[in-house]
C-alpha cells in the first residue's frame, strides 16, 4: 500500500494478518494495544497478507501512544519481515530430521514416529511393526563400481520402498545401506510379512544406476509392538537382530525377531570386537596343507590356511570367523597379513635350501574386488622378495563368475605379475564355460563336497569324472580336495586327476612340520 492509498481505509484491510498455523484472521495488535494500554507482542507465527495477496512472516510488537495526560490516543506497530530466516529455520529443522542422500526421514524423526505409533496402537489395541532392511553385498557394489553407482542405487531403493508401503507408514534411512520401515497400524504380524514379501519382490527387479542395471537382494528383520518391545529403541534393535539372522540364513529373505536371537548377536558382536584386536595381538597363525601329484606322489604345492588362537575361546576355525571378517571389512587387513606371511614363509623355506613348491593363498571376494589389491600384492612380493611364480591365488568360482566381465582384466593383470591362479570350490558355483576358457586360470580345485560319496554315489562320481575331462580339454590342472580314503584315491587315479589334497595325504600343519616334510622324501612316504 502507498501511504496515500492506505489513508482512510479500515485498519484490518490495510494491516491484514492471520495466524500461520490456523490460517484464521488474527485480532489486530494495535487495537489490542489501545484496548489494554499495554505493549502487545505479535504471535510467533503471524503472517501479513499484502495487498497483492502475497504472504510474509512478520515479528515484533505494537504499543499504545499516550498524550501528556496519559490518555491513549492511538497505537504504533513496529514489525519486520522474517520470511527468509523462517524459511532457513524450517529448512534446517527439515535437514536435521532427514537423510541428505535419499531425503527420507532419519533415525531421529523415525524414533519420534515409532513412539507416536506405539501410543496410538496402545489406545486402539492394534500393533506396530518395525522392519530393518539391509542390502545384500552392497559393499561389493560400492567397492567395485564406485560410490556414484552406490549412491544412485540407494536412491532407487529408497523410492522403491516408499512405493511399497502406505502413506501413513514411514520409510527411513539409518545410514549406509540400512533402512528402517515403520508399519504404523497393523492388526496381525502376518500383515507385516505380506509387506516384507512385497518389498523383497519389488526390490529384486533391476535398478537403473549406470549403463548396466543393478540387481540386488536384501535381508529383512521384523519386530512388532507389543510382543518384541515397548519403545522405539528396543523395536529397532530387535528388528536389527532378526535382520542378522535373515542374513545368516542365506540372505534375500525376512525373519521375525525371537528372544534367543539376542544371544547369537551378542556372540557375533563379541567375535567381531575380538577380531579387531587379533592382528595386533598376533593371534593368527598359518597352517600349511600340501597338494600332491597323484602320478608321482611329490608335493606340487602347499595351501596356507589361517588359524585363530583366541585367548579364551581356544582355536576358532576359519569357517566361524572368515564370514564375519568379510561382513565387517576386516578381511582386508587380515587377508593382507595372510598374503605377506605366506610369501615370507615360502621365501624363508627357499633361503633355507628346501625344495619348495608354490604356496597358495585363499582370496576373499572383498579383497579381490578391492581396488588396492593388486598394488598391495606387488608391494608384498617386493618386500618379501618371493618370486611371483611361487605364489598361487585361490579364488572361488562364485567370486570369478560374479561380474565375470570385470573379472577378466583383473585376472590378466595378476597373470602379468607372474602369479598362478586357481579356481577353488569348483562345481559349487555357476561357471560359464566360455569364461572359464577365456580366463587365464592355471588349475581347478574340485570342491570337497563331491568327494564324500564319490565311490558310492553315481551322481558325484559322474560330476567329478566330467570335471576332470573338461579340465583336461581346457588344458588346466585339476586338483581333488578332501581326499580321505584310498578308495577315493583309486577313483581319482583311474579318471586321470592330476593332483590331490586331503587328510589321506596330510592334515594342515604348522610351518616347522611342513619344513620337515619337505626335507624327507615325500614321494616315498606317501606311496609306500
Ligand atoms: P578351503 O579353501 O576349501 O580350504 C580347505 C579346507 O578343507 C580347509 O579347512 C582344510 O583344513 C579342509 N580339509 C583339507 N583336507 C580335508 C579332508 O580331507 N577332509 C575334510 N573334511 N576337510 C579337509 P579350513 O582350514 O577350516 O578352512 C576352511 C575355509 O576357510 C577354507 O576353505 C577357506 O575358504 C577359508 N580360509 C582359510 N584360510 C583362509 C585365508 O587365509 N583367507 C581366506 N580368505 N579364507 C581362508
Ligand atoms: Mg582353498
């Protein structure tokens, strides 16, 4: 309003203010100041409607004007536009409650909503379900395809999750690849399992994150109010525990929380905590198991197998701690230690004048996909002075065939360094024969699960003999693992298998014992 236009108009028309929350017309503070004779503060969320209808948040106060005798003759209002600072404050409040990458509510807002949902459910006698979701193998995607692809995948997952639930439910991101969904009003636990199944199906479809669409699976843990907890924190914690159980049981599925799961989680967390200390405390040691030429009985190689001597638990087998180390990323420093120690030991044996065969080291998927792996390997070879042709890397079939396209260049680079490569656990994954032919692999190790019934079960026998024939035609060395009996050995010899490894020949042993074995005439001891 210009001064001239405003003059003579009713105050309410020129100075039109409303309550920002209710959108209702507010009493004019100047009139209030005149009526009460006191200073009147503008309400906190006061909005001024301008002549053109636009709105501004305003702040400040109105005060009465007195003449010399003290009589009230009018009022004055002083105000300023706070729209900008209000927008900033609101944005900051929003940011504090949302996740920057996906714009989903964060843990703080989620906790608030769960507690509200619990209060409502308590009144209405209904239930609340909390779902903890974790993407399977997300670390591998991030490590192998980069953080940009990882971020896009998380955004795509976030959108997909929002589509799977009702608008009254809350999808939140906890950080990393973990999401929590609140199903605020369910009458039965089965309602939650229907949503879990819907999410599992919806999310396994592909996500457009780069040229090649990404396929993922996820594991879900569920907890419900009132059964599994009376507050947000407990429900989230128990859903997380159930999620771990879903992962343990093979991933890409969901599990409801059960009380005895807690013990398992505590156990797992304590193993993880101890693993973090184990390297510093020098609790790891390598044992060595020979590979034997079936034709001559000579030692053709030796596999380094890690052992963990825990101060309280005693000897923890690798099957119990390697998967945990892989999950929490500790496999990277542990794997590097194994590689260095195996190379150092092999070089020591050589320097001692022993007739050493190549030492093989098991390499986990996370190590193989890690960008620093090759550099680390080169550094270790330099540092220990081991000739690369005396080192073999064992990679499982699943590791090689997963993202087979990106595997090829890594294998070629490893080959150019001069190390040997073998496929471990052969027969358990889904090998593509064309890749197998193209990959610069030296040998195939037949998984020991086929060995048990090789002499009785015709299926296993057929598979083993087929693998041997195939390996020969691909000109790769073939090794049978887990050879325990003379019957198995006879079968393998009859089918032309090159090498064997197993308790029939030797159990894994400490380094000194293996050195002694190298000193004796092994071909005589085994074959006589
Ligand atoms: P793997 O690579 O398949 O190793 C062979 C496993 O079979 C070893 O178990 C070995 O002790 C066992 N074994 C050897 N001969 C026989 C036999 O005749 N009968 C039977 N029943 N078993 C036999 P171990 O040492 O418990 O290792 C288990 C797995 O842990 C290994 O399987 C490997 O996948 C992993 N692992 C061991 N050391 C390392 C390591 O340094 N790094 C990584 N990433 N994984 C490792
Ligand atoms: Mg192995």
